[in-house]
C-alpha cells in the first residue's frame, strides 16, 4: 500500500456555541498547530460582539489566521476563503507545523477540500426578482419551487435559510442546471493535505439552545446593539450585504430600523441562531469521515488529544509538543 506523504491538516468543526474555539486553543497548547478561522462572519472587521469573535487577549495568545481581513462593505465568498486559506496552510506546512482549521461554515470546509464548481456570478436583477417573488408568495413556496427543479439542494437547504435558497434558485435560472449538479463538479485531483476531521456534535439540543440564549444575552450586555449602531452610522452599509445578513446582525438592523420591539428582536435573533445550529448539525452528520465528540462530555480534551496524537504519530509527522 503506498505511503501518503501529503502534509497534515486538521478540521475542527461544530455548530455555533459548541466550544470549538476553546478546544482549538487547548489543542494548540499541546501540539504544533497553527489556527485558521473558518467562519464567514469573523472575517469582518468591527463585527466582534455579535460574531462571538475571540477577544484581543485570546487572539494575541492564540493567533487565528483569516480573522479581521475584510471590511463589512466587502462581500466574502467561499472562493475568497479558498484563495486565502491555501497559502496560509502552505506556509504553516512548510514550517513543519500543522494547520488547524476551526469554525462552523461548512460551505468553506467543503469548498476547500472538494473544490469549487464553475458557478455563475450573482445577478442583481435575478436576485431582486426572486426576492420580490418571495415577499409575495413566501419563502416556503420558493422552497417548494426549488424542490421541483433541484430536489437534492432542497433537501440540503432549509426553507428558513433564505440566502442559500435564493442563491440555488438564482443559479438554476441563470444556467438551467441544478446547483447540486454544478457543485458535484468539484476537485478532480486529491486534496493536497491529509485531513483529520474532528466534529463537536451535541446530543442534547436543549443544552445547546440554552447556551445559545445565554451567549446572546451576554452579547447584549456587552453592547451588541451599540456595535450595530456604529456600523449603521457609517452610511455605506445596508441590510442586503452578506456581513449584515449574518445571524444576529440582520435582526439587530431590523430592530434599530424600528420594525421590532426589544423582546421580539431578542427572540428572533436567538431563533435564527438556533436555526443556524440546526443546519450546521445536519451538515456535520452528512460528513461520514469526521470523528464525532460530545462537547459537554467529561474528558473531551483528552479524547481529542488522543485523536490528534494518533493522527500525527501514524503519519510520521514531526514529534508532538509536550
């Protein structure tokens, strides 16, 4: 059997509020790992509280690549992530260390490892028309339309995930081909790294939901609405930008526009975060190559360390740090 000489990489995945960052930092204390963020919101500067971005002290001790690399006015895509992540991974590997990619944006992980298909650029006219149709008929009806033309994508995309739902319909209208078919035309060559996938998958949804609600209340206490207020005062941002469509920020923007009460804003933001976690968990369960861990179990760090140590040792990589 041929020996796999590819450099090593570790993917640490999980739903929001599952403790990924804390575990990544602990692992980097024990192994020669350098951290890379895989998060579509942490790339934006000035969006710190609502994204649960690691604080300044944490980032100083445990640097994360690909954090604070974009202004909120600038869209950021899976293609941008791949273009940014690969050179960082190459540099880490060249230094004899192992890149640890940590985050919850499943699309970025998939695009990086499997490659990107040749999808059309966003078309503002098509997107605006689909948005207008959704306002008239409702997103569940739009989801039913997607199920007719692309049942594979419809099973993967929740009817509440309006951004991905709109994109899937847009791609079909622009190309006449299902998004799932186009995404299947991914990477032909093997991924340049040998990957160990670790996934935090909570067994108790109620406990995860409680953490989500508790964390959001802490965000509010830390000044989340003030943070969004600063973004609004810039004058060059709007609710249609990917940054502002992030979970929590969209609901805060609507609240500051006067569309919701404080209680309704909180409830909507927490519900949207729970829906995000649900989608992330569904995606993780479809990745049969991941080692699953219960984030609330005793001995999580020990088990994760054992998995990493075995991976490094069996691969014949550089010796692990004490």
